[in-house]
């Protein structure tokens, strides 16, 4: 049976780093449009949903072809609200409104507009091949390995973080070739099974990686990030 797959794009109105970030024009288009279009291009996605607390964002999202069947409550729209309650609220509301079970939710953040092509298809294929996997998460190889990162101690000295995560002696002195492959999470895409959300998590304990070239990762958190992405859009790769 074909899986029932919805995309959810979380887009609250209260961004502080860049005011009205989710609808700010990026190369002449509202930022959120890139994620809406990305979802709608996939033949696997049944519905493209925007979860927002903001009427202007909701109106623009609808004009761009997304559905906004509910408004997110303000209690789930603050700076410090984690992903889980937002995504679980979306799941509950969508299943109530559309009277159907959603098997998989694709989470696309508006702040990652320059995704590589076909991530939805690649991720769904990975998830369906491994029935034990609880979710898919986009990741990229770190440039600065965590074994070589240090933190301040109260006495003024520094200590390697790797002492806390490795049983090797002085892991920060290992040659590069001996360092374990390590990733950082990107904002490009997450794919979550319904059961994972029902059990209280957006990732679960068996997360499959969808590996992206670290040189292709763009996440908009600041005005500088916004301008960098805009320059990349204005100057297509050769």
C-alpha cells in the first residue's frame, strides 16, 4: 500500500534575527516559496502544509499553493519552543481535519532554501527499505572534528570535549585518518514516521543519515546568511 505522506513547513511569524524572515523576499521570491515548491515537485507528497501562527504568512502560503488548514497556537510559536510539540500538534490537527492516518511527515524548514534535488525521494526510499528506522535526517561531514574541540574549565585551563565522549587516551591527538566519521545536522530535511511522533520524538533512536555535501549546505539564521544565499542564487553554478 502506498504511504500517505504529508510535508509540514513550520513558519512562525516572530523571527527576531531577521524580521518577517519566512516571507522576506529572497531573489524576488518569499523565502517560504522555495520549500513549498520543493515539496510540491515531489510525486510522493499528498499535501504540502504550512504550520504558522501568522495570518500574513498563512495568506502568502496559500497563494503559493500550500494548504494552511489550521493556525498554530501562540503557545507553540515562541523562540524556545522545540520541534516536537509543533510537529505533534500538526499531526493531530491534520488527522482530525482530513480524517485520515498520515504515515510519514516530511519536515522542510524555510531557512534551508537551496536543497539538493530529490531529497524527499531519496529519504523516503531509505526509510521504506529499513522498517526499523524511526526517521531520516539530513547531515553533512563536519570540517572541525569534535575530538579537537576544547572548553574552558573553572580553573582557567581548557579540556578536550573528546575526553567525555571517547575511551581513548588523548583522542584529540589522534591523526586525522583515525578520527571517526562525524556529521552535523543540516536543516534541509527530516522525514519522520507517524509512530515516532506518537512515541514522543521527532527522531527516535534509529535515525538514518541522508548525507549532503557540506559545501552545499545553506541555513539562514542571520542577515549575513540571507545575503550569502542571495548571492548564490544570483550567480548560478557553472
